[in-house]
C-alpha cells in the first residue's frame, strides 16, 4: 500500500511540475494588427466650446441633484475651462482636471484604466498621469481629438454620466 501511495504521489507531483512549467501566453503578449486608440489630434478646443461642454455637464448634474467639479482641457491636456458647483467636494477639484488630462493625453476614456486595473493589469498604474477612475472622456470633432472633459465629486458612474452629457454637447 505504501508503495502504491508513493507512486501516486510521485505521479501527481510530476504532473504539477509539468503544469507549473508550461507557460500560458499572456493576453498582454498579444500583438494587435492596428494601433489602439489611434485618434488623430485636431485643433485644440476653443473656450466657447469648452464652456458649452461645461454648461451641458452642469445642467445634467443639476437635473440629477449631484454636485460636481467639471474641467475641460485642450488636446495637449491643458486646462481651458473649469466649474465647481456649489457644495461640490473640494478634493474633487484636482481630480476632475486629472481625469480630463488623462483622457486627452491617452486618447481614451479613463474608464479603460479603471477596467484594466480591476482586471489585474496593474502596470497601468506605472504610466505617467494615469487615473484609474471613470469620469474622463475625450472630446472629438470630426474624428479628431480636440480636448477632454473630466468630472468628479460623485461616484464614478455618476461622474461618467455627467461627462458624457458635456462631451456629447460639443462633439461633431
């Protein structure tokens, strides 16, 4: 009986060693055919359009009785316009601008970073100026990135709803 047990343990150990040695390809090793998020940059958003985006975002926020901070940056990630609603939390002032800047600089919604980190892609947190929280959305004009809007002060999903209203108000 002891001999059979030793043989069984040896077989199981050998199988585990083989399984541990076999490397599974990582999804991060996949090489896409096309460049992801290859959105060309356009003429930076004007103050007038940035204010239109903020007005739409603030309107959506008021309609839902949410108090948020809203920032719009140009295609280079520099602040163009900002609004802090009465009663919005002060800690979210910088976060709204950070979300907008990350969305512009990386040409994608900040929700992509949130989703990636939640999926275990922690390397995303090593990238400069990333924020892994939804509520930053690029603003496009004719398929070209002209800026981005960032909202903060509520939950990520609430921030995202308000930002979408702002981005949609000026997108062409």
